[in-house]
C-alpha cells in the first residue's frame, strides 16, 4: 500500500510540475447517462488518489474487524482451555487429598479431552478407590491409546489381570507391548509374576538370565522363586531322588548361583531331607555367610546339627555382634533341643537387637523350661513391640 501511495504521490507531483512548466492544466469532460463532470487533469488525479485511499482505508477497516472477531473467538477458546485445566488440577488435588468423590467429579468433566491420557490414569485411581473396578479398567484401556500413557496404563491392566489370576491374558497383553516397553523393569517383574502364576517355571528361569541387568537387586529373589517352583514341580512329580539328580545335572554356573542354591535347599527342607539340606548349606558357604542361605539354617531340624553349629560359631568369632547370626544359631540350637546354647545365643541377640522374632523364640524356650512367668513377660513384650 505504501508503494502505491508513493507512485500516486509522484504522479501528482508530475502533474503539478507539468502544469507549472506548460501553464496548462488540461481539460477532462465526462458524460454518463445525463451525468456530466468537467475538471482539469490535476483535479481528476487528486480525486482518483482520494478515492483509492478511501478504498484502502475501507479494506484495512474490514480486515481489522475480522481480526478482532477472530481474536474474540480465540479468547473464548482460551477461556474454555483454562476451565478444563482448572478441572484437571482440581481433580489431581482431590485425588492427592483422598477426596475420591470430588476427584471423580472434576476428572469426569475432562474425560474426553486430550491430556495425554494422564487425566484417565488419575480417574482410574479414583474409581479404584471407590471400588468401581470396571470403570477403572475402562479408563486404563482408554489411557492405553495415548502414547505417553500407554506404558503405565498397560502395567495397571496387567497387574489387574494377575490379581484376578488370569495369567494367560496377562501374558498375551505383555507380548503385545513394544520391545522397549517389555524391557522396562516393572514390566519384567509383572512378566515374571505371570509366568510363575502360569506355572511356567523353566521358561521363567530361562528369561531371568537375560533380565538380570535390568532387574538389578530383584533378580535374586525372582530367580529363587522360579527355581523353588521348578524344584517343587520336579519333587512332586518325580520324587526327592530325582530332585537331587536334576540338581547335579545342572550347569556348574547354575549350581553356584545363590538364588538357585537357596531354592534347592528350601525344597530339600520341604521334602524333609534336613541332613542333605544342612550339608548343602555348609558346602555352599565355604567362602562366608550368604544372605540368601543363612536364614535357611533356622529351618534345619536335626538332633545334632554339628556342622551347621560349627559354621555359625566360626562366623561369630569374626563378627560376634552380628544379630542375624546369633538369632540363627539360637533357633538352630532350639530345634536341636540344645537349650543352653539356644538361650546363650538368643540372650545376646536380644541385648543387641531386641527383635520380636527373637523375643517369641526366647518365650518358647522359657516355656519349655517351665519358666512360665518369664515366658509370659516375653510374650507381653513381643505383643507390645508389635502394637507399638
């Protein structure tokens, strides 16, 4: 527009200069349907310029009006967005405050709006707290359609299926996930739970070897559970002798895994093979106490577990303030009816730790010695500790 105005201005200047130089302003005569207009060229140029500027101003006014109207629409849209955001925030605050009815009310306002599925996950938690499991499942399924919420929503769905003991559908859902989602530690734990629930112990053990790094500290516990299930299956179907034979046929690396050792020893104990279990516990801990294996000494019930007692006493010489070792020695001795050693070990454990499990065992010991008053006092102390 500025360029056009400049051109017209230059034309006006040219007309004025021409009129001054030639002393002739020219003559324009226009007749149209009886309408006559007479003027000089200079006047006509001015009128055209004014008319053109008027058109430009009118065009500008129309565009400005449209922009204002458009801006008004955007303002209304922004108001609607703020209202939805407010409902979302209020819903989350209500959920955090455990006001689940209010959370349901606020989040239902934005049920069909795009919050990347986070509103649906929050709504599902509110419904779950209000015991409307079906509505929670519906929200999880809807949330799973959003990329950012898909992983969390599917984890909730899988956990829900496992709670219903529907391991087959849980495994189907896991297998439908993307590889990146499947390798998430929480998904791997659910996968392990599903395989265990389905009784697929060998498959679980095979998969756990590849999952060791992402599972981190959870690997040993899961491997122990998988091995325990596998060994229990062998023992129930083929007997204890086959269990021992199967263990010996496993690769050396497997037999050196503390998690698998713990599962094997536990199964020996469950089969009543306490002598074999004691022998294995002592053999597997030549290098020192293993956290997964030490507690199993407490389940050994032999009249003379000399190898186990010797091993525990040797460790206590190096660490005589170890409450767990003292407690283990006390329970092992108690089961062997060596009440003197049991009382000595448990007494020291109580002085150092005063744990409820040791109080209860000491109470049983005193009761077996017909020291009812001391046993009652220990039981009361244990109950007070539990309630406190």
